[in-house]
């Protein structure tokens, strides 16, 4: 039988069995609309409020600060558009040049309406420094939005420090933590952020569900008008099954956070070590402080696209860069932003290991790379 190794966990993750099982009753039996007043709605209503509490607990928030969305893209759109249009006197948004397209294209949209956006450049190690932000921020800045961890190179940003700078200039702070929630510890009180985006399918929950954390007292326009759901900020009948799946997956990952981190970090170290021993020359992008298990590797003179397809033929799923952008084969905006040269950028792949990966997977990945890339004599 052909092997199958999934090493693209930054694109999406396998649904946890417990999350799947927790969803079933809400699809088949308890399908009542949580907003209705009759007794058949009581259980879904309770499941909704329990889920809100459960999610809040995982990130040290208050339940009423959790707003369910359809995922990371919607949460990012809401944070950017909902804050830009909320205050005509403070019209400037500051973000980084290497955000996910959900964030960048939301910024492009507000620019079309005449709201200026400033794009901060990261260091070559993939960090947005406080100095860069201090050099740009002013009292016309409405929002600073910097991702918690980059989805292509994994670098973790100094969010608390950046957030302090934003607040000292009277600006709000949002972070796209889609790659981080459920994988590293997230404490919104400790970070001080006003808004935070998350997506269930990145932490072994179902697809099409996520949340936006909005700190109590933050002025933000509603995302969708209609019914009274989500305190009238995001109307639409709640997707109870997916919400229950999401909270089950998040609790599971948060309970096992240290063990999962140790596991993926150890797989990552093993992969790097055996790649070094194989004498294949490579560059590991993103500096030292990266998400556990996420590896951006560049092979000078190679073709990342070709590596991806040849590994696929061997039954191994990896990525060249952002999975949300597999149609666009240009050099990724993230690699451009960290100024790596064109030859390395073209030869870049992303391997993202998750909690279900094994040492055997790592051996198979390195063996495949050895077949495809010439070791140095
Ligand atoms: N933000 C980041 C950093 C991501 O990696 C992704 C997905 O790859 C998204 C946002 C979009 O999330 P979703 O797929 O839930 O819309």
C-alpha cells in the first residue's frame, strides 16, 4: 500500500476523534435553533454558552468576549473593517507586510474606501520590531494588527511589546493568532490585545468555524446585521455542532499543550539533524523563535513547486508556502518581505508537523528529500 504522510498541518489539521464525536448529537438529534424560546432549544442554547465559556477559559478571556465566526478569514476581515470604519478621526491602520492574505486583502479593501494602511517590514529573521512600529505610529492610528505567528515561516512576534506601543499611542491592537491558538499558550490578559482571531481547523477542530476575541469595551462595528445572535454583532443561526467540535478540540489541545509542543519540537529537531547529516545544503528560515513543528526550508537552485509534486507522488503532503495560495505560484510575499534571494525563495518548502506525526514520518520525509535533492559530496 502506498504510504500517506500528512506534513502540512499549517494548512489544516486532522479532526480530533473526540471533537467529531462531540459534534454528532448536535447534527442528528439536538438540531434545535438555539435562539428559539421553546424547550427543544434549551440544550443547544446551553451548549452554546458552555462552548463560549470553554473557549474563553482556554485563552483567559471572559465568555462575553468570544464571538463565533466562520473562521480565520472572517475574524480578520471583521477586525480590520470593523475598526477602520468605527472612528472617522483616527483613520490609519498599521499592519505588517507579511500577514496572511485574509488580513492583507482586508487592508486593501479599506484603502479603496480612503482609509490609509501602513505596512511594516519584518527583519530578515521575520520579526516586526517595536522600533519599526514606534517609527510609524501616531495619534491618527486607529488599529495596529500584527500576526501572532507567521503561517509560512512560523516566527512568533513580540505581541505584548507591540501591543504596549499601540496602547501608548491610543490605538487598538489586533493579532491574527490563527496558527498559534491550540499550539502555544495564549493568554489575552497577559498579551493585552484588544482583538484576536482564531480558526478551529488549525487546531484539530472542524472547518468553517472560528472566533474573534473582542475585549470588553472595544469599539467595533458589527460584522453581520440581522438577528440577535452574538450580541447583535454577528447575526446568523449558530452552528452549534461546529462550535461544540471547536471547543472540544481546543480544550483537548490546551490540556496537552506542553506534551504536544515537546513532541512536535522533538520531531522538528530530528528532521533538521538528519537533513544536516544527509549533507543536503539548506537554509532554515525564520530565526530561533518559531512555532513548534513549522519548518520553512530553502534549497538554493531547487524548485519548491517540483519538490512538492514529487513528494506528493511519494505519498507525502507538504507545502511550498501559504496553502491558501496554492494557485498563485509567484514568490510568496512572506519570503519577499524577509528579503531572501530569488534562488532560495524559489527552492522553498514548508513542512508543518503536528501532534499526529511520528518519527517514522520524519524519516520518510528526509529519505524523500534525499532522493530529490543532491547531497553535497
Ligand atoms: N490567518 C492565518 C495566519 C492563516 O494561516 C489562515 C489560514 O491559512 C487564515 C488566517 C485563514 O483562516 P481560515 O482558513 O479559517 O479562513
